[in-house]
């Protein structure tokens, strides 16, 4: 029974990694060197105009939490935009739901910022990043829900891909507490955009040996999908090594 | 068995059969032994293998235990929804609207798919599948006791309430099970992806109930109309969901086990951004909504037991 996942590639990869951590003092110390790198590269911060720069996520929990922090910033910003200027065809229930989701995302944003402390990627920035939502139509109910759908599904996929990469188990427990609420958001906004699409085949694998399982994205895929919204270059390659 | 495999297996034992509280010190001990040199390996072997026996009364689960549990929950859900849809002989379909029915079909089909996924993982590992249980969703255990939900096979409102409770408790229990499979990346990802799929289903069932006039949000909220505690098992399903306290261990040098930190939601974090600001109590209710709490396996198995005989 200890061999349940011996046939899986990622299972084998993890076994090897666990072995290194358990048996190798050398491996342990090189992990420390990476941890010491913090979240940023040598040239990490966006330029003063907010339009240039590179954000490199480090290969450790700090890098992971900076990515979830960025996602929460983006989502809080999107919901705030809609709450501030609701589409004319929004009902009271729509507004109440967006206010709830805005509050949840602000809570996540501030939670991650609090956990990261001075390691938060925008610690040294005088002005926060401005996100670009021009690809979305936030002036109609349908457009607002579709934008929310894109980002909530992306967040669920990102969280599902990041979970196993976290070293600190207490971070993973918190990530899981948040993941299911994000999935509830996702299902809700999907249902509003299109009835009964809460678990559609574009997010839940419809066939094959992973049928019934939800979306999962690698950090590099997440960075690529976020790129059009963010005024800096996102580099999540380091997270791929975790 | 070659040397690398032996160590990998030890690492697996370490993470999968130990309660989380015990795992970290043991890993730290293994790390120290590793640094001291391979001459100590026989000792490492013995101590790693003898630990699980001394784990006491803490909830300890193997990967097989976890797979059997999540398969049990998926199978129960599959039967509950199949009966509601009229797919099981002797159980006529509930009077759901066409739209409602289409949503339930999605949930039922995905439950069946996950039964297949988990069954495959169990049999691939050389274990056998348990016999199919007998279900009675009225909670009367086949007429041997007073029914908890006597009209569940005829009243959509009762069925949807039970469906929501079963989903919400599954979401809570998945979270606690991930701790026991972390050494296995494939299984960890499978559980995570199943966990969020469950949460999507729970959200949809809640949305359906709200559309039928029940005061319930798509996410678990202190504002939800309380679920009647028809039994102690049901009373446990939402216990502890309304708190706002979240803690974590700041990472030590090895990424584990630093000081316990409480997130200052009730003091310094600037989370109250509404215009005008919410009351202190109201913003903390939002914090409670924003985090779904884990629950031990027994919370879900006790609910499953209500409907199994």
C-alpha cells in the first residue's frame, strides 16, 4: 500500500526530493541558500513609472506566497472596481455578492502581506502596481461575471498547483482554507455568467483517468495568464523547481 | 530493494503514517542523523519504523485510509444524487426543475468519476475495494429508527439541504486529509483537485437553495440560516466555522515549526474597506466567511453513518 502512486511520474519525483531532504545535509544547505534569496532578484522591483521591471518569484514559500498575494491584489482590485462603478444591470444581490467577494479578497491580500512581512514583493514600492483590466467589459453584468470567472478559475488552478510546493505545512493548511472559498466564488460567478456551468468541462477534467478533478495550473502557466494584467514582467520559473 | 528506495520508503512512512504534530520533530531528528553520517542508518531505520506504533490516540492515517475515506464520500454522494435523479430502481425522481436537474446531473456524474479515480488508485496499490454499502437517506437505518429526513425522496428542499451538508462536510474533511499524503505529490494533487471540485458543487447546491428562498450564501457564512441539528453528527458539520482566528507557524530555518503567529484580523490589518466601514463584528464575520475550516475524518464518517446501514 506504500506503493500507491509508484506508477506516477510526479510521485517518483517527489520521492527523490524527499530522499534528498531526509538524507542529504548538502541538499538541505543548498535549500537554505535559495531561501536566503528572498522573493526578489537583483533587479526585482518595477521602475518608478510602474511600467518596467521584473518580478521574480523565489523558489521557496516566500516566492509562493508572493504569487498568491499578487493574485489576491488583482482580484481585490477587480472587485473594488465593479463595486465602485456597478454595471447598470446589476441587481442588489449582484452587488451584495461582489461586496462579499471584494471583502474576502482584501482579507486574503492583507493576510498574505501580513505573513510575508518585509518579504512582500512591493515592500519598497512607493506606489502599488496598477492592474490593467481593459480586456474585460466591466460595464455590463455579464462582463463583470465573466471577468470574475476568469480570475477565480485561474486562482483555483493556481492554488491547486501551488499546494504541494509549499514547505511549511501551516501555510498549506491556510492555503486550503482559502482554496475552497475561491472555488465557491468560482462556481458562483460561473453560474451567474452561464447557468449550471459551475463545474464545466473547461475546469473539471471531463474524461480520462483524471475525470472529475478540478483545474490545476503550474506557476509558469499562472504567470503567463496574469501577464496581460500586470505592468511588470512576471518570472515564476523558480517555482517550477519546487 | 535498493538503498535509495529504502530511504524513499522511510520518508514515506515518516510523512504518511504519522500525525502531523509528530511528523515535524521526527523529520528534524532524521535530518540530524543524516548529517551525522550514514553509519547511524540502522538506528534511523529502527526509530522510523517503531514510531507509528507509539503515535497514541491522535488521528493517524495511511494513504489507503485517506483514499478509502474520500471514495466512501464520493460513493455516498453518487448514490444520493442518483436517487434524486430517478436513476436508481425504486426511487422515483424528485420534482426538480429542468435547470436544477441539469445541475444535479453534473454533480452526480463527477461524483461517479471520482469514485472511479479513487477506486483505481486503491486497486493499483494492491488493496481491495470495500463492499458497496446500503444507504437510507431518510436516516431511519432501513426503518429501524425514527427518520431524520422522512421526506428526502419526495421533497427537493430536504434533499438539497442534505446534499449541501454532505458537500460542506466533505470540503472540511479533505483539508485535514492532505496532511497525511503530503509525501506523495500525485495523491496530494489529486486530493487538492478533488477538494476544490467538491467546493464548487457545494457552492452550486447553496446557490440552488438560495434561489428557492433559503437564506444561504454560496460560501459558508455566519449569516446562513442555521441547519437544524437533527443529530449530533449534523451539529458538528458547521461547528467552528464562524471563528475569525487564523494562525500559522512562522517558517524556521528549515521552513517548518517556527513560532505560532495569530493573524491580526481584529486589530491592525486594514481589511475594513467598505464605505461606510462595517462594524467590527461585521468585518470579522467576513473573515469567517473567507476561510473554510478543516475537520477530522470522523466528522464526515459520522454523517455518512447516518445514511448507511
